[in-house]
């Protein structure tokens, strides 16, 4: 069995994380779990630290401030590379990615380098979204396929399993995104190093507790980053455009 790391990026997810970790341990008992917390004021990090003290397969990466989903995800990548994991599986902390789909995602990951839990393939879907969220998600996904040359249908979701060896081939110092656009950028970078992709259907459910951190500002920032990456794809070298201030993003 491949050495697996499950990563969860958190900011103010106390109620969810206390329920999520036992479910993850149930569906993937062989996996190690890394929670990357951005100093959540609600005590998320402290709760994870308590769980980790009693379970050696659970670890906490505490960060001093809210630094963005992209940098949190990248910290998880680097942890997996440095600690010789073979697979990294990431999901949201709020149960929008139900853990029951993890076995299907791992099965898909046996046949490709990047397995995606997809809302937009046959059998997939979304529950509990407003029309605005649907429009935002579909627009970003279409835009990413157009500008980045991606063939996958769901490019903005974070429920994925990666081949860590392929992640180690990428120069992450070239990363542009700090917020949610990191999700599209990862697929672009993986495509550049020859990764193969697969999608397995999931039904995305609205979060159990708390409020979503995504908004129109984050979506606009993602479109800007995707545009820059698209230019880079066309010219074959990084495009030097003055970077906008870091987006706060969640983890």
C-alpha cells in the first residue's frame, strides 16, 4: 500500500475539524493526516493539537497568520515531498468533500498522477449552492480550460489525490497564486511536467458549520492569475506583470 498523506487547510473550522478527523481515520486508517492551520481565532489549531497528542498519525502545521489557501496547500506539498510520501490527498475541512468518496479517489489515483473528485462529470453534482455560486464556479472552470489548455472538467475544486513524485518535479518557486487560483495553477504546473489526469464523480455538499470564505474578489483574483498563466503558456516563458497584492484567501 502506498504511503499516503491527507492534508486539510483550515481557518476557523473548529466544529468541522473535530468531526472530520475521526471520519478520515475511519475511511483511510493507513493514512497520515496533516492539518495546516493559519492561527484560527476559534481554536481550530488547539483542537487539532489535542487530537495529535493522542494519535501519532495526526499532525498539525501551525502558521502564524492567515496567509492564503495557495501557500497553505503548497506547505502541504512540501511536507509530503520532504517526508517521502508517495501520495497526497487534499480535501476541504467543512465536509463539502464527503470523506466517503476517498476510496473512489484512491482507486482512480492508481491509474493517473492527479485524481480529481469532480462535480462536473457524469454522476457528479452540487447540493446547496445559490445561482451565484454556480455561475462563479462554471465560469472559472470554463476560463481555466480555455486559457490553460486543461482537459479536466473540474479545475477549481481541491478534492484531489496527487503523485508526490510528480509534485517534486515542479519548481514551486514560480507559483503566482496565493489564494484560490492556486487550484487551477496546480493543474497547469502538473500538466507542464507531463502528469496524467483522471476524474471520479462526487456530489459536493454545502458546508456543515461556518461560512464560506470565497467571494467575488477571490474569483476576480483567480481570473487574473489564470490570464497570466495563459500568456505564459502562449509565449513559453514566465510573463512579468506587476503582481497584485496577495489575496487573503482561506485556508
